[in-house]
C-alpha cells in the first residue's frame, strides 16, 4: 500500500501569513497536503525532525540578473541558483537585460529558457523586456510565459550592439497600454535620465570621478521625478506598476499615496538599501556600487520606518554580478555597478528586521515570499505555507550564529559586500517541491531540479 505522504516535517515552528504556530507539514508529490498540529507517523514515510527550527515559505526573489545566454562568465543559472538555494530562495525571476541577446522578443525568450533548462537548483520564471521598438513583441512574450515586463527610465548600460536600452516616454506610454491589455505588470527602474546624465557628464567633464562624485550624480530627486512620471502614465493607461529597488522614503510615500488613490502599484526595496549606506561605498568601493546608489544612514532609517509601517511590499535582492576585472577602474563612473548578495537576502532580513528591529516573522515572510508571488501571478503555487501549494520551504535556526566567509559563497565570482557580516541565524535546509536542494551539513544536492514557471491567468503551470 502506497503511503499517503512522501515526507513529514515534524515539530517545527511554522511561519504563516498571519501567525507563527507549532505545526507538522505533510507533503505528497511536491505539494503541501496537510498542515496540522500533529501528523501520525506512517511506516515508509520520510521524516524531517524540525524541533528548534522555524519553517518559512521559500523566498521568492523576483529580481536577479543571471546574464545567460551569452554572458555566463558574469553569472549563470547554475551558479546563481546555487547561491539562492543556499540562502533559502526557492523561486526567482530573471531579468531580461545583460544576456546576449536580451529577452526582448519571443525568440530571445526561448533561447533563455533553453539555457536555463536543467541548470537551476530552484524554480524560476522570466521577465520580458520593454525597449524602444518592441511593443509589438510583448504579446508573443506573454504567450511564452513571462510573468511581466521590465523597463528602464535611465540608461542601463551594456556592451555590444544588441543591448537593452532605456524606454523613452513614447515607448513607456505605448508599452504600458499594451501591458495593461495583456493583464501584466511593468517593473520599472525609476531614475530620471536627463537628471542623472547631466550630473554625471558635468562631473566627468570637471574631472570629478570618485566615489562621492558618483553618489552625488544620482540623487533622490532623480528617483522621485521618475516615479511621479511613471505614475502619471499609469493613470493614463491603467497599467499595473512595480517599482524595483526603491532607495528613498520620499519615493515610497509617493507610491503609497498612489495606492490610496486606487492605482495598482507596488514597491520593492533591496537588502543593501536597508543594511549598507553611502559610507560603505566609501569604504568598500565599487563592490558596493549600484543604481540607485546607497543612501545616507538617515535615509536608511526612514526606509526602515517604511518597512515597519508595512509600506514596502516586496524585498528582492537585485543580484547583479560581473567579472572582477569590470569592477577595477580609477574612474568610479566607468566601473560596472551591481551588488551580488542574493545568498544573504533572507538572513539579512532576519538579522536586521526580526532580531534587531522586532519586525514579525510573518511580516518578513510576506515581503520575501507571499507578496512577490502574488505580484507576478504565481501565488496559486508559490509564496506561502498552505495546503495545496508547492512544498517550497526553508528551515532556519534562529539561534545559531555564524559569520559569512568568502568560501561560504556559491555565486560565480564571490564578490559579496557582506563577507565578514555576523548573522544570528542560519539556513538549515532549503526544500523545493518537497525535495531538499540544500542542507547545511552536506551542501547542495547533485541535481538541478528547478523548473520554469509560466504565468497563467488564474494559475501557474510547471514546464
């Protein structure tokens, strides 16, 4: 007789969207089948003893850059997803830029899917790109399963002829009209190009190319101008918006007001804006360079207040790697920007949010898992611990501390600004659809079991 369950996780403390409770989790065929105070043991069923551990929904990181096809030397699906698995991330969404070619049409989308297939430790979805001249390509990418689209309001940079370019105002408006028709969300990098380019050009022309010169060239004002303009286009087109890596409380408050007005808009920030400051850029150099840049300690404190008030919908890593040589330049403007920290996202939020600021575990799990799954249309299988959903789980010891060392990292170039950071918690196990993909004692599994997740109206499919 076949056992009713494949796996029981017993005696763990389970983090649900609205509470924390001691519960057993029963899993069959990769799905959560039961969630009760106690599940009787049946002979032949595997058991994970989780006494002393907290069980959170696997993190859903909707903002990573794995750069394949074409730029696997920067980061690839296998090394990038390995880092995510070690950090408790069970689903991610890869951004459309930096690949060669970028994901801006159905053919390029299929090329990315083929590279990713059988090379990811955890489940994944894909963003399509909105760039000048490809609005008529969005529908085919939607049919190909993208969970939404990404556009830049400032120049993203890149190399070669086939690069991802900024969406000008005409492209934004027409693209948002089409994305609204398709029922998707547009993720936006919101910095005003005229503002940042004018300040950067002036600084470089005057020979001011240091760290502080770069930071000053991308002020909060540029973020605010772009956010306001995008919100106005949302009003005109009825397009849902998701603002990525917002760095300032002023921008958060403007987005919050738009929500209250009735606009379908969400806001994301990243661990680096909540953990690092502009002083860290001064101290660590280009390792901590990103756009928008890290802000002052005062701005960071205001951003944490927004987190505590529930004004931040989503926390995502914006894991953005590159080869070490691209971060070596005497001109800070020319060095490639991007922070590689996805492996630490969950533990940083537990450390800085839960341990230091007493933000509840359900609130943290909702920002890391439930809300991102809802935003990209995969909440029918991802994002929370609930009967019927995928058994995507991370078992965490909240009382076992460790210090992150260089050799602990799994991403390709191991350039994390968090090396040397002391955490109060550790990831004990990461489970994807009932399969252990990472164990603290033995490391990664030998098999890349990650599957592509395609957006579906009313649900998701695995393929």
